[in-house]
């Protein structure tokens, strides 16, 4: 299959929350000599420097920046830098996310706000800015990381589930707005994936979760990165407004 953007000199990919877990796997998967990869993080500067080093040593380009996705000003400065350096944005992956779990009746307002501001408002802030150069280019791929629980619901995660269901609605609305400019907008909904986010679960809780996964294992960050790479590829150019579930069958 011909890759419409392969003849461009360099493509620019932006990944939010690229330093750890799923975002790190996505960042590594995009790292190629013909791609400029930009990623942000909130605190893990050392992990960012290490990731940059790995990618540069492999012949790629990567730049990690400390940018709080909850801050409109920091997000704006992040994209201004990217556009000054690269002049375009081809792919945006809204991946940065947090969980602050608790039962609804005990949930603190701050835990609700922080999760919604990071997971949903952060995606809004980044997409709003990245859409502008994409509209001008008449090309773009936006991929939002949702979650299986955004479709299934989950007790103890009302804030997180609301943010991830919101991401699905956001994906569909923006897909319809931007389709005429050849910009596709899709979501990937991971199941139970081995990252820092899930590392605090007890062995018992992990066993219970795995028993509900027909494929019988916890997912790897690379399982999610593979779906993202596909959605960013030319082979996915007729797919928009969709949610790809990558969960070992735990939700069908
Ligand atoms: P993770 O290991 O906890 O990594 C989260 C990443 O997001 C880190 O790079 C972190 O940066 C960044 N981040 C968090 N808050 C930020 C902020 N305010 N500003 C900028 N960056 C911020 O998480 P993960 O498990 O890889 O999850 C990645 C995405 O997949 C999330 O959206 C999550 O909801 C979703 N997801 C995960 C699972 C799972 O089972 N793991 C399942 C479904 C969906 P720092 O390193 O600086 O903290």
C-alpha cells in the first residue's frame, strides 16, 4: 500500500504522557529516522531524558518536554515550540491520564476535577491547538486513549469512567467536525495493561481481573501501541470516529 505521507521529508508526531507505560511504548513505536517525535510529561524528567537518548541513539528524533496537560498556557507553549521547530503536526496521540479511585459517596471534589482536567480537558486543549495546522495541511490523525471502563463502567472509578466515556464522545464529535479535511479521529480503549497505573493492584485483584480476560493474560503497553500505529497508518485512512478495543476480550 502506498503511504501518502512517506514522500514528505519528516512527519511530526505528538504524544502526551510519553514517559511511562503506554505512552512510552507509543513513543518508541513511532521513533523512526523520518519522524520527529515530541512528547510531554508532568514530572518524570529522568525517564524523558532516557527515552530521548534511546531514540536518538537509534537514529531517530525525540524531544520530551515538561508540560502539565491541565494548564492551557503550558499546552499552548508546548505546541508553539513544536510548530516553530517542525512547521507541522501529522499525528496527535492524547494519552496522558491519571486515576484517583474511590467510591462515589466518598470521592473528593479535587479527585473528580484532577481526573477530568487531565484525562478529558487535557485532550480538548491539545486537540484544539493541533487541529489548526492539521486543517491547514488537510491531513491529520488524532488518536485518543480511552479505556475499556469508559464503555463498560466500573465501580470505584466514577471520575475516571466519566473521563474515558467523555473521550469516546469527544472522539466522535471531533471526527465529524474534521473529516472533510482528511483528518481522522479515533479512540483506542485499552483493557487491563501492565503499567505503573495498574501496579498498585494487589496480586489477588490482578488474578481476578485476568480471570475475566478470555485471552488469559494482562496486556502489554506494546499491544496498545500496535493499535495506535495502525490508526496512524495509511491503511486506516477510511476509519474515523471509531473505538478500537484492545483488551484480550474482557469486554466485547
Ligand atoms: P502511567 O504509566 O501512569 O503513565 C501516565 C503518563 O501520563 C506519564 O507519562 C505521566 O507523566 C503522564 N501524565 C500524567 N498526568 C499528566 C499531566 N498532568 N501532564 C502531563 N503528563 C501527565 O499510565 P498508563 O497506564 O500508561 O496509561 C496511559 C493512558 O492509558 C491513560 O490515559 C490511561 O487512562 C489509559 N489506560 C490505561 C490502562 C491500564 O491498564 N494501564 C487501561 C485503560 C486505559 P509523568 O511520568 O511525568 O508522571
